[in-house]
C-alpha cells in the first residue's frame, strides 16, 4: 500500500504568517497545545487487497442486470484455501449483499504454467443455483459472469414449470405424481414421475413434509446459463479424480422441491423417473449426424452445492409419443444433463492472435461450437487463450465496447493457434478515468483501488459491456466512438456509475463511489 497525505490550502502558509494568525486567534501561545495539526488533512490510499485478484458479477440470466439481493457464495477448488475478500480476510463461504464478487489470492501470483483453480457456486432466493470454474493465470485476471435463472421469469431458452408436491407428516407421497412440460421452440418435452409411497428427505437425511413448491427448469442446449465451458471436469464411476471433457448438451434439467420452512427434498426412497426429450436438430458429435433412435448418449449429474459433475449412466435415444428422448431413474435431485462427451487434451488449446487493436482496447468475445456459445467474456488480451478444448469446427466473434461486431474467425479445427485481423473505425477517442472512493463512516481518506471498471453504451444491454482493471484508481477507456453516450461503472455492493458523452478528442473524467465502513481501508 502507498500512503500519501494532502494538506488543504489553509495549511500552505509561511511559518511566520501562520504563527501570527494563530496567536491572534487563540490569544495565547499556551493554547497551541489544543491544536490538532492533522485536522483537515485528507489521506490518499492506494488500495489493493491481494497481488492476485479477479472480479465477477452474478446476474439475472434474462435481464443481464447484476442481482441486488443477497447472494450465497461458496468457493471450492485446489486454491480455495488462498482466497481472501476485499477486506483481506480469508473467506470461502459467505453471503454477498449483492451480485458483485471480489476474489483475491494470497501467495504466489499464478501463471499459465502454474494456474490457480477455483470453482464458484452461487445461490439467491428465487433463483436456480449455478456456478463457474475459474482458471487464474496472472495478477489481474479477466472478469467472470454467472447467470442465474429466475424461477418466475426465465430467459429465452429456459422453460420453468411451477407445481406442488404434498407429503404426509412422515414424508411420504400418498399417490403417484407426474409433472409434465410441453415443448417450446427451443426446448423438448420433459416429464418427471414420482411413485406413490416415496419418502423424501433432505441432504442431512431428515424427513421432509408438507406442501413442497416444485420448480422444474428445462434448458435449451444453447442456453448460456448452463454451467459448462469448453472444458468440464467430470468424475467417472465413483472415482475421486476427474477428467477433462467437452460436454455437448442434448438436454439439461434442474429440479427443486422446497417446503415453507425452507427444507429441500434431495433424496428419495423410490426412484423418480425422468423422461427428457431431445430436439431433432441435435447434432451428435459421436456420429457426426443428427440424433437418431438408438444413439448412445450419457447422463451426467451436477451437484448444485459443490458444482461437481459426475457420470451417471449411458442411455440410448428412443422414440417417445412426443418425439425422440431418453428415460432414466434417479434417487437424488439436483441438475442432470444428457450429453455426448469428447475428451480434451492439454495439447489441444484454442488460441487467437488478434491484430488491429490499440494497447488496452477492451473487447467482448463469443466462441460458438456445435451451435452453442462455449466461451465468452471480456478482455484486453491480444493473444486470446481460451484454454484446453476439443477438436472440431468453431467460430469466434469479437465485439467493440459499443457492442458492434468487429470481426469473425471461422476455423475447421478449434485446436491450435489462429489469427484474426480487426479494423476499428477511425476517429475513436480515449477517456482517462480516475476512480476514487470515500468512506461511508466519514473518515478523511481518499481510496484509489485496483478495481474493475465495466463500460458500454448508455442504456444498452449490460451483458454486452466490456471491462478493464484500473491499478491504483487510474486507467483509460480506449477506442470509444465519438459523440456517443457511454456508462462506466464500478460494482461494489451495488453499482456506482458515470454516464458521459464522448466528444471528438480524448479527455479525462472521474468516477466516485463509497466504501462501506467495514472495508479495511476505512478502518
């Protein structure tokens, strides 16, 4: 940390003049002992809790807006023991007041050869839990986004059915219950069947009773809120070690049953049968053809509390009354995916070398493989390393801070080094920003944090914004369109923003926000 003090103008007097003024004011030199020489002094503090950090947002999957309600956060992974929060305290399970997350790491700064690995699992009231796997390879890492599906207002590509299941005092279902979901333009029909006499329990083995609010969500294979990426760690047949695979999702379901006391039913004494439809447009990478009757797929389970994926069983597609689908029994409720899997390898990395961008230019990228967005984010890297991948055709798209498409690159094999030459429109301008924080408790401290600044067109889709990390509160937004309204913001227990309109020349601006009293810098 670097600590500076800034004297107010009234202290910038010559010594003799100051002494005379004080003598007249106080009437006696003896009263000088009551003078506080630091009164009115403002301290300037460059604040960076950890040498390694990453910031992210938990957003509503439909609106793209950061959540403004408490978010329960749990952090797993081989480097979880190194995690600290914005106050510099070790913390791997906590409730964040809102959807903005800060994660710092103690110890050595990670590299591409010795990456830090974390899994972030989040939950919020009224939403379906989700998470993300992070691979940190530098001191200041690119930001992440976790998209949560709201049960009562899902995004396009996710269908949610609300229902009820009533249990006796001993947790027994008195009669058979079937919950069916019709097909939509993006999801196939799905049915969940409960047998009469089934006893339901929570994850601690306690009986669950009463009326259970039931939410069944079926995701399109193209839904960006499915928590898979280019590579997913999956355990096989009860093994403790995991292997990296590329999961091509054919269908995905999340099931939640909760009573009025907040107790969730997660296990059953009798199997629950899930029948999941598969859209006829699904391309089975194992065969290279559209899905057909008899194709072998697999069922994978994702533990919503830990984010762990595990292989369950193989299944074969069959003809159902509503079209193609698969059927399988489960005795635990969480998230299930029907998918085909391809192994990935460290020898297969997806890298794009991007030219035509100025240093510090932040852009947003999307990688599509097999019709699904498999990787997305925002960065200033000219060598975009998407990490371990699987073979096959793919397409990368790059977008400007204003959300305009800058260019695309289509490749027949995702593995390897690729190039993409971009052309940014002429006449763009740079806007230098100073990010300054004051303390909620009124302490005379100005804090200049190392912080992520997100920005994009004012009033635009928040999920289309880009981000750049400012060190010690100073940085530049590079390559903005002239005469255009933008919004720059810092997320800290809410959003603090500055809306501005660019001119035709570079300029400087300020973004101010307030730190809570519990922040280490304000104590």
